[in-house]
């Protein structure tokens, strides 16, 4: 699945370390010690109509781990589909393996 591989490639290129919210800023904590002096600034967020907003920064800070979990979930589903298809379980059922794969692929296309 080309789109899933592209998402994984982009995810592998982000600044390493857990991303954390510090005020309105998102910072990477590469050492894992929660010391802002050792962190790297990822983004500072604001809303053009309402000023600085924590929820924008929180969304960005959680994105790498959320996306990693979503990618793992999609891969697990695809693996189950492949296994079922190989054993013939999905053949002839209302939701055939190819239809499920196509639905997942279409959901990944922006």
C-alpha cells in the first residue's frame, strides 16, 4: 500500500524523542528527561482569531504517537485480511478481502 508506506516514511523522518507540550510550544525530548534545556522546539502554536491555544500544541505533540498507533492498527488489520484471504476464509463473504483492502487504501488517500 503506497500511501501507508509514505506515511511511515514521513513518520520516520520527524525529530526523534517524545514530543511534549511545554506551554504553547511543542518540543522533542530526545533524552527523555523532561528538561526543557535538552529539548528541541518543534512548533509554537496560535489561533489567528483567539491567540495562543494549548489544544493546537497538544494535538501536534500527540501526533507522532497517535499516527504510529494508527499505522500499527492498519497493518494488523491488513495482516488479518491477508491471512484470511490465504486460507480462503474471506472468499465469498459479503466483505471480501479485496473490498476491505480497497476501503483502507481509499481512507488513506488525502
